[in-house]
């Protein structure tokens, strides 16, 4: 009996990129290039460091489970890439020229994670 090989996001733990399907194309996105992912109902808008935006059919709650550990949800509508954060001040996080308010329910987890990264 032959084993069927499957490759998906669950296998992406050690990968540096993933593919998304948008505008009838399969686009390769490097995780380090993703700055912010904004939820739009059943879709997400992915903002990159190279100032490109992609709309992808996937709910934010499903996507966060499939992203590497460098990504963190900071609001019901936002996931950020911690490696691309410029600074955190007054309950707002700034990255890629965007200021995003951190929701109260995510604030403690974010602070704990940032404190682990202190030098």
C-alpha cells in the first residue's frame, strides 16, 4: 500500500515561505516579508514590507494556527509579524508605517512576548 504524500501548512513549521491563491495565481510569500495580516470577514489582506497587498480567502482565526511562531494576534482583526515591529508605545504597535491599536485581551500576551526579547 502506497502512502499518499501530503504537503500543507502543517508541514510549514521549518519553511520560510508559503503559497497563497489570489487573483487566479499562486503567489509565493516569504514569511519575513509579511508585516501585517488584516481580517476582512472570510478574507484576509496581507501587507508586505515591499508595499504589496494581497487579498486571500481564509479566515483570520484559521490562518493564525498555520503561521510560524513569529506571528502574533494583537487584535480581533490583526495578526502581526513580530520580526517587523518598529516599536510599541501607548498601546499601539508600529510596523511598516502602520499604527495598530493592541486590544486589551491581547496586550498582556504581547508584553510578555516582547519582554522575552529584551536584551
